[in-house]
C-alpha cells in the first residue's frame, strides 16, 4: 500500500502557488484495508475515502473506460494491481498527471514537468477526447494560468475541435457548463476561458449569442478595437480588475449581446442594442441556469448601461428612475455592482483602460442625496398611497437637480 500526492497540489507546489486542496492516490490497497485503517468511504462511482485525521481525499488507483456518449458514459476499475502510471494516464493534462511519493520525489510519466517549464497545457493521451468536460476544464486552466504565460498546445486545440465536430460538447448539461464558467469568472484574467472555447468551436455551441459578437464592427472613434467580441473580452478583464464579484463579471460579459443582432445596414452603429440584448441575456441565463442574482444584474446592465455612460446628460427625474429600475433603494449593493460593470464597459476599449469614469462618482453622489428623502416626511403631511410615491420621486428629482447645480457652480 503506497500513497501519492497527485494532481493540482503537485502542480501548484512546483509553480510556487498556494495549494488549496490535496488529493491522494493509493496503490496496492483494497477498500477493506482502507476502512480497517480508519478511512471513511465516501465515493459513489469508485472507491474514495476521507483520511481519519486530515479529512483529505484518498482514492484507490483506478482506470476508466468509455462506455457511452457524454461525460457520464464511463466505467471504472479500481484494484490493487492498478499502477500509479495507469491511474495518471486517465488525467486530462500532463501538468495534472504528476505525483509525489512518500520520499518527496516527483513521479512524471507523461512529461508534465517539461510542460510546466515550457508553460504549455497539453493533453495526456487521446483519451482526453472521451470526456467533453475536459474542454471546459482546459479553458478554465487557460484562464487560471494565463498570468504565468501558459498557452494551449496546438495539438490539444485540434483535438478539442474534433470533439466539438463529433458532437461531444452537445452532451454537456447546463449545471456542468455553469460550474466551470463560474470558476473561470473568478480567475484574475477570465478572458482566456472564452477565447479557448471560441478557438475550438465550443463557444458557438454553448454560447452562440456571445460567439456571434466576434467580427461585428463598432464605430472606431468610440471603440479603437472595433471588433465587438474583442471589446467584450476587454470589458470582462476590466471587470475582473475592478471587482472580485463574479456577478459583476458575468454582467460585463453579456452586456453587449444585442450588438450581435444589429441589422447589417446599420453597422457600425448599434442603435437600440440594449433593448435587443435583454431577451438574449435572459435566454443565456435560462440555458445555463445561472443564479438569480447573476441574472438580475446582467439584465439590468444590458438594458441600462448607456444611461450610466451619459449620466450627466440625464434629466434629474431620469436619474431617479434609473435608481428605481435598479431597485437601489431596497438593494443599495445593486447600484455599486451596476456602476462597476458600466465602468468596466467604458474602460474595456483599446488605449482607454485607465481612463477616469466620473459618471460613477456622480451617480453615487446623486444616490446619496436622494436617499435623504424619506417617505414618512410626506406621511406626516397627510399624503397617502400613490401620492406618497409621487411626492418622494419628485423630491428626489429636486435633490439631483440641486446636486447638479452645485456642481455647475463649483466648476465656474
């Protein structure tokens, strides 16, 4: 019975990164031997155990065989005679097919150390093609390790394309796609996740509304990068730079979906793209089964982001209406999320990444001024029902007008 630290823990140790969790493979043992030593069985499809002291996962060495389409179609074989090399062979990437023995030595049967050195994400074997989830994981690893200079091996991208053409990606269930996408949104630089999916053709199957943005032109005087898809990825990375909130990043990713449906005769202008984008955002969220908080923010950012950009041009009552549409008086955190996504949109343009976004501070100040208006002040005046709401909105509009006037006077 021999225990090996495997996978991500070994990879990240060698890269000098913090290790979040440690997984182990046990060679030469039976389930009965594991339980006799106090390990707690938890695996459903194959023998996995929790260490009695550390609570870390220990899995018996196993092989797997494809038995049906999709990522559920596998059978597993775990037995004392399965070797470490056989277990590592079923891993997705060479950098994940590393192990460390009890003496601290690295076991590297598939070139993982070389690929770590060369900063390459490469599949271990053709068996990679048997599991479509591996395309998502590859894209997520591309996002995670992009800051370290990692790229995807050309032959691995080619294999992913073949998988897409074979229809393997169509077998993915929404929950699994969302799980990997949400993790990718949490990375420091999420855009490689989308880029890799697009390069292998998976984006067109999973998120066609996003895929069609690439190649759609925008007015160069406002968007030096021109391409709407390129702009979207710039916005996504700006959102990651501004906020760790994944809902903000998700909203940034979907904010311009309407530009993919602009009639060709109108290009490169995109009049009305906000309204056209809302049903597309809703369709994506429904298909991915995104959490409600993500859905609500994405819908609002898509519909209202241009109002934020021209905030100083809006009438005071329109500013108040914006706050009401965001439900900001009941959910003050919503306004900040919205403003961060809008700032990411403004900065997600080539050469304008560090341009100030004074609209956000203006709207924050306007919101603070309008929050001073309280309904009970009008209740005390004897108003009732709809008359109270009307009076509150009017008073809040006056507060915005006073703020704007004070700003104008200060600027003279």
